C-alpha cells in the first residue's frame, strides 16, 4: 500500500441553509456532517451511497468547489479548507480536478472540443499552441482522434462526451481527480470502456481518485479503499475487499443485498428503509441517523451518535452494535 | 451548429409563406432606404402649386400639403423609422442583456435590485414616462432612441435572466468557476453564446415594438420634428387632410403595419429555428 | 365497433393459454431532414397473460420505440410503416384514436422511466388518480376518491389520504414512481408496459419497487413487459426475455435460456461484462468495443457486425435470418451458438 497521504479530511462539515423567511429559525441541510477520511497517493478511494447521502458534496468540498462550513482539509500537508475561494483560485495549480456525472451538462454545447479542452490551461496563461498540443495528446489517450478537436459536443454520444470530460480533467496534469458518478448516465456496454480507461490513465499518470458512485459493485472493482456514506456521515470504511466480503454496518449489508444479481435465484427480501422516508432534516433526530430504519436498532441507538472505530485491521464501522 | 441552423432557417422560410413574404418585404424596404441615399433631388422641395395631388404618373404617391413628392417623403420617412427602430432595439438589447445576465448569474442582492428596477420601469405607464422624459431632453433622433431603449429593456432582461438561471446549474459553468474563470469571462464566453438565440428572437420583436413606439410618439408630436419625417409623423400630418388626401394617411399606416408584422413573423421563425428541439434526430432508442 | 368486439371476446375468454398480445413484422420509421430512417424492423414477439417479458437493450436499440409504436404514442416525425399488433385478437394499430384512448389505461397501461415528466406539477396526486379512474371506470367523485386511496395504500404509500393532497415535487423519486404505478393499475389492465421503471432510482428503492411490481403482478395476473438495460433486474423479474440491438431482436428465449445458454454474441458479451462487475475480480472489465449504432448509419448487414468478435464478411453484407433452438429460443445471427463456441 502507498504510504503518503495525499489528502486528509478532518471533521468536515458542509451545511446548506434553507431559506425559511426572516423570522423563522434557520434550518440547514447537513449534506456532509463530520467526515474524516484519508486518501493515499496513487490509490482510489471509493465513496458509495445513495442519492442525497452527500458523496457528491464531499468530493466537491475536498477540491474546494464549495466553501466548507467547518473542518479541515489537508492537501499534501497544506491546509486548504480555510482558504478563501479567491486565494485558492488564483494560486491553485489545478492539481485537483473533477469528472462530472452527466455528460450532457458537463460540456458547453456552443464550444468546440478544442476550446473545451483548452479552458483549464488558458486560465493559467498557457498559449493556444500549447493547449492544442496537449489537447490532441490527451484526446488520443482517451481513445479519440485529432479530428474531433474541431467538433462540438452534440456530435458525440454520451460515452464519447465522458471521454472528453476525462481528457479535460487531465489537461492541467492534476494529481487528484474526483470522479463523480462518471458512468451512471452511460449505456452498460460503454460503462466498462470508461472504467477501463480510468484505470489505465491512473496507472499511466499516477493519479489519485475519489470515485463516487451508488453502484457498490463498480466501486468495489475500482477502489482500493471504500467509504460508505449515509446521511452525510461515513458509516463504514475499509479495504474494499474487506467491506465487500464482510460488510459490518447494517446499511452496507442492505446495499450489498440490493444489488441486482444476474445469477442469484434468491428473491430479495423487502427493504423497509428508504432515504426518502426520512425528512431531509433528518438531523433533527438524535442518535444514529440509521436508527430509524435499522432492523437491529435498540433504544440506545437513538440516543448517542456512534463514531467510526477500527473493528478489524483496516476496517472501520460507526455502529453501536460493535 | 451554425451550418445546421442556417439550413433549418432556409427551410422554415421557404415553407412558411407568411415568413417568406415578410422577409422579401423587409429586404425591399431596407434596400429602398439605402438606395435613396443616392437620390439627388431635395426631399424638402416645396412646390405650392402642386399641393395634395393625387397619385399620378409623375408623383407615384401624390404630393403632400406642401407639394412635396410623397413617395420620396415616405421613403425618407421609412429610413428614419427603421433607423430609430434598429438603434432603439440595440439599446434595449444591450441594457436588457447586461441586466438579465447579471441578475441571473450573480443572484442575491444584485438580482433583487435589478428586478425591482425592472418592476418599477414596467409599472409606470410608458406613455407618461416617455412624454415626460422627452420634454426634458433635447429633441432629435438620438433622444428618441434613448427614450425608447430605456423603457423597453425589461422584457428582454426577464427572458435572459430566466435562461441564465437555468444555465448556471450546468456543470460546465460550475467547472469554469472552479478553474478560476472570472464571472465576467464566464458570462461573456459561456452564457452569452447560449443565450444568443433568445436574444436574436427578442431583437426582432424589439424592432417591431420600437417602430410602433416611435410612430406613436411622432403621431403625438413628441417624436421627430419637421422637416424630418417618419411614418408616424407623416401619419400625424395626414390627419389634417383626411378629406381630400386620403392616400396620405393610408400609405404610411399600411407600411407601419406591414413592417411590424414582418418583423414579428421573422421573430417567430428565429424562435422556431433556435429551439433546441429542432436540432436533427435525437431519439430515445 | 372494434371495441365492442374486444368486450365480447373478453367476456367469453376462458383459455389462459391464448396469447394476450402478438406483434407481427412491426417496422417503424423516422423522417428526419428529408431522409427516411428505419428505427425498428422485423419485430415479432408474443406475450401471454400473467407472464413477465423482459425487453433488454441499450440506447438506440429501439426498445422504447417498439412500445411507443404499440401504444400509438409515437412522435410526430415517426410512423409505423408495416406490421400488426394483435391484442386479444384485434389489430390495435388500425383502431381510431378514440378507441385507442379507451384501450390505453383500461386494457394496456404504461409507466415511464422519469416519473417527474409523467406528472403534472401543477396538479395534486389526488387529481391525477381521480382523472385516470373516472375516465376509465366512470363512477362518481366519491367512488374515484375511495378507489384512489385504495390504490395508494396498495402501492405502499402510508398516510394516503393526506399525501394525496400533495404535489408531485413534494414526493421523492421512489414515491412518484409508486404513484405512477397506482395510476397505471387503478383500472386493472391486462397488460402493463414498464419502460425502465427503476433505472432512475436508488438501489434500495429499486428493490422495493420491483418487489411491489412482482406482488401486484401476481395478484392481478397482469402480463408485464419490462423494458430495461439491466440484466440483473431482468434476471430477477422476468420469465421470458428479448434482447434488442440496432432496431432488431437479436435473441429471444426464456430467462434461463438467455442467462445460462445465450447463443448470440451480443448477449454473451453483455452478460460477460455485467458478470465481471458483479464479481469484481478480473483485472480488466470485459468490454464491447465501439458504440451502439445511431439511426443515421445505414447498415446493410447485421447491426452488431462492427462490434462482434465473430463477425465475418457475410455479416457485413447480409442481414441474418433467425436460428432456432429448443422451446422457442432463437437468435438473429449467421452462426449457430455451438459454432461460436468453436471459434
């Protein structure tokens, strides 16, 4: 395993205020509610959870696409969480990048591919020539051709657009890339292509990934380390094999169970939880956020908030059960 | 994209008879307005002996109350009307687009401020505002343009703001911000090109509105002043002679109507072409 | 006229083995920019009462379009060039619009992928349900309201009476889909067409909705056509499966035949790349290089030829004929399954 910790997140919180009128009490959506993770250089950290769990928000907070409410983020031992947006933008050498989920919203439809690719470098003051050269180089790397430079996004399929998005993320030679559900919007036969591409590029360029997805099997395939998110918190984390083969947290077990399996004959027992049953203001409830849907819940689960603890070597879980 | 849109536009024009004639009509009017510049004669040549003559071989549109050839007057009048229309449109487009994009992109207090401003301008009956303002500033084409422009930017601002709000959510905008692009650069290079179809459509309507407004202003006497003429002022003059020189009112009146309808028709075509749905074949297998 | 015929047949029907619906030689085309493009062709399949037929395919395969053709809800620039759709013996393609409308909802119901676009954001859920119920069942306001509450409870929405008064945007994705299912089932149709009903939902919600569909389907003995791109869902829900690609049916068979004895290269490739993911073991995922064909590509031979490992010259030039195997299992391929194993 790689030793250097590239990114260290300590007790990160990101709350979005909800407008409720001047006189009413301020309410918040606690998208990320106290997350601590370490991401090692060269590895893929898989973040798995369903919609609304906060994985997208977490990724965007780490690369400072959002300002954070509280907590610390260390990138190569330098604290970046408290820096103002303006400081980050002007000094950022674009060592952190992102690949978006929706290939149809990720690229400006009125721009050519060449312009799209050049965008991150032009900002840093690179010349047109440099941008074109690097752009062509990366396009080839993602399996497309030079001639695609002069075309516009609408001429491409979803999978191709996603490749363009990946190429764009690599233009500034980043060290860390957040992959925010990069394949969810693609056809099944194309998903595998993009996954293989991401893996190849990681090896070639020594990239570190944060791979967020709701698809546990893909996350397991891609990642060295998995973090399972629920309601803004990490409820389980560990080496991906360990988590996959021996899920500890009740929610992880449910997630694993719910993956539609082709060969399995067993009928899935009904799941009584759903994130939707909980109000978005779920944080109103005391205790473990999962307590209200958990089949193992006891009284004390509703009273305190469980912390992540190392239950086995390289396997952490936040549950009173352990 | 541009090539495809142009083809669509041509197809639409050829199919839609109304739009086709509108286009032809406008081209004619514009050409005539330009060509008249080469005419040597003096449009203001007064010829008292030939007042209020009916249309004849010598004077196709007859003459006006001062014996001037009406055809020439009409053409010069059209030139003024069109010029005012286009310039006023540009003014309101520029103000409206800037306001709309800023309000939409920045949101918050800026948005509130601009929208409130827009509400205030919209709430006051424009004819009163226009009259008051035009009494205060010096008469002339440019003041007319200014006045019309100042009171017609609101609709465009609203449209542009709505589009900007939608665009702001797109990932590529967030990405541009993320890599350090300044807000003005984002607005200029990302938002404006995407909002352009809306603006172009709004522009054609704006010209029609401006011509209408100018005509009304001139008709009321607060527009162009003699000896300059616009279709509106010609209409005004024609009032006094409705009994014996009916043609003096009919001609400018009809031209105003035709021009406005033509611009509106074109606007409809632009809108139909600019709609994302009209792009070829995106089916859901 | 036709509809009265349907009613009579309905009344006299006893044999459950008779086909509920039969699609013959369906071909649908698009007119785009003056060109005529074939979207689907040679579509032949049947569905029996009470069974769940899976239609599996990716974008551009034509699966959604086939259903829209059957239901008569094609976009303006598309039309059915030839073919028949026999529902309970009657060719529903020839029905007048008025009669088609009677058919939709009462006999055949459809639910879509994105519940948000199927619901009017300005109307309450109650309105939606009552509209469907009163249109197809008549009955007064009181009856509609009670039936609506009953349906909502059936699909697992607690506090049905209160939630009925809410608007679609106040529901989450899974809940909206339940509402759509309630609407679709309120008139007890004989056939339900579900177009990617769970694709847009979270995995846990997916399980709930699928279980719900299974339960209701068994209760009402309702035939279901389940359109999806997910083989796992197919395996869970379906009794028979059709695999579509590039506007053709590439393979058809029972679920077990398709999953355990696939004979078409495309089916095999799909299965393999899905399997790799599930197991997560292989170093590289098995992929199918290339992209699904777009409408514009004029293909002379087999639509899958460009991406097929086994493709030959013949595949490029000639559209294949069907190969038949046991019990109705068939593939559209120049090569038989056994031959593929050898190569």
